[in-house]
C-alpha cells in the first residue's frame, strides 16, 4: 500500500488529508476519500471566509480528478453547507476543486490546457468528457484566472469588434489590446450597454489614457466612445476594410461564375468554383495548388484577376506606415476609381467616405497583422464553439487561447512571462 503522501501527490491534492483509497469495481475507478486540512474547513465556497456550519448539504460527493494510468480517479468527501454573511447558504469550499465544479482543479487545468493546444477530438477523447463539459471548464478556469490579474493596466490602443456566432444569430463584443495582440475583454451582446460595461470596468482614469480606438462605424460604438473616450483618435479597423474588399471580390467572382454557367462554359464555371479559396486567401498563405488556380484565372479571366489584385493591393496598403502608406492608399483609390469593375468603384467610394479614419490607422501604425490574426483566430473559435451551451464557454476558450490565461499543465512549472 502506498503511503498517504504519495497518494496525495499522485492525486494532486494539497491542503487536504487522504483518509483512504479504494478500487471501485462498479465504476472501474480509483476512489480516494479525502477531507480538507484543518485550516480549510467550513469556509464559504465563494469568498473562502470562515463561516458557521449550516447543514450536511447533500452528503458525500465525488469530484473527478486526473486518471491514474488507465483508470479514472475520483476524490470523495463530505460537502457540508455553510452560512456566509455575504453569500448566504452555500456549499463549503474544498481546496481541491473550484466552487460548483464536478472536477478537481488539476483536472480542469489539464482540460483547459488541452483545449488551447490540441483539437476538440483530442481533449474529449483523452479526458473522456463531452465537448460541452470542456466548454463549462474553460469558462470556469478563465473566469478565475481573469479575476486574479489586472489586464487593463497599460491600455493605450484598443480595438473594439463584434463577433457573430451560432450561425450569425448571436453576437459577442470583444476588446483587444493592439500593443500586445491580446484579447482582453469579451461579453455577450452587441449594443451600448454591453460596451458601457467594459468602460465602467476600466474606470475614468484608464479611459482617459486610451489614445487610439479601432472599430467599425456602428452608431452604438460611436455614442459610447463619445461618452467615455472623447479624445481618443478613432481608427478604422484594417480587418474590416480588407473584408470590404474581399466582399467586393466575391461579388465579381459570383457574377463571372454565373455568366460562365449561363453560357454553358462548364469547365470555366468549375474552375471558378475551385479558385474560390485561392481568391479569398492572403496571397502569402496560398498553397502551390491554389497558386495554380490563380494563374489559370490570370490567363482566362482578366477582370476577376484584376479584382483580385485590387484586393491584395489594399491589404498591402495596411502593411505600411506613415507617408508611404498614405501614398499607397491614394494610388489604390485612383486605380480603383478607374478600374471599371462596379463593385470596386463602389468600394472606392466607401473607402473615400471613411478616409479620415483609415488614414488615422495608417498614420498611427495599428498593425494589421496583429489585428487580422486575433480576428481570424476568434472567428475560428466561434466555429469550435458549436456544441457549447452558452457564450461564456466560447468567451472562456477565447480568453484562454487569445488572452494569455491558459494555465500550465498540472505539476508543470508556470511558463515565465517575458
Ligand atoms: Zn462568502
């Protein structure tokens, strides 16, 4: 029989006493009876203040912890309720698990780490839990880690964006820090009260220090900014501007495709369909095959190819700063105005309308690479989030992945921040 110290280490239990360990045949699992160490008993599950015992709650309960070899493992303990002056009657705190969780801290942390670093299948198979459970765990871990740090200390340049999920039916509002490229805040909703919550959390003093805000042109964002950061310079979000161009390009592609089908050019139509992704994608990320599709278009469809070049050139504008960037924008506008492609002539007008804010972006050097990558990664996450029960799970996963809140693997040293 292993000593109790070894069991405690094996099960990742701290500040607790192991009373005994058995093999539960029915559950085919190892079950360890535990109790909180003396100083850890009868504390509020929420604030951990010492409280009076209220009752025995629902008696003994189990928390799933990390597997021992091939076997699932559980901790089992009493779960009495206490009466907290602030939180009322709540289940008492246990040192091995977060409040309200059915899994231990080390189990939660490992799930969070795997969710950030591996695939959906890997997490659910390795940990033997459902994807929606992964979501609940991500929400829990992220909320705790966010509460423990102050992520708003040195905010100077921020980006505000709305992300749709659930097939475009629901939205979350996000805020990113342009200087670190991190996601710093997210909340369900896309309206004034949602964004007001962020600025209220930030407080007057830190609102004043925000110098640049990138965002789209929504009226509710405008109103909120006028109220909280009236002096901040408004910049167009390069990601949105480039997306306008991608939309314009797609319109050209669809028209060309329809024309080809109508005139019975089956091969041309097929070719255009195949080239869809090559046209959308950033030129530097194209595969050899996709480059081939593009070359074909260059030979067979000049207008579409010109539209593609216009899109890529607009992306190029945002890779530069200052006067160089302003000159490129000017050149792009005059090219687009004369290009004889209706959707791009429209785009040129739209860009001219927002020119002031686009120029602010170029002058103040918001890195599009950073903004684009955070935006793209969040949009990828929304696809992953199908099967999560609520937006908090999506936000939790996003915060772990893009906010720098991922915990280290249990028993591994925390990565040093630098
Ligand atoms: Zn309390």
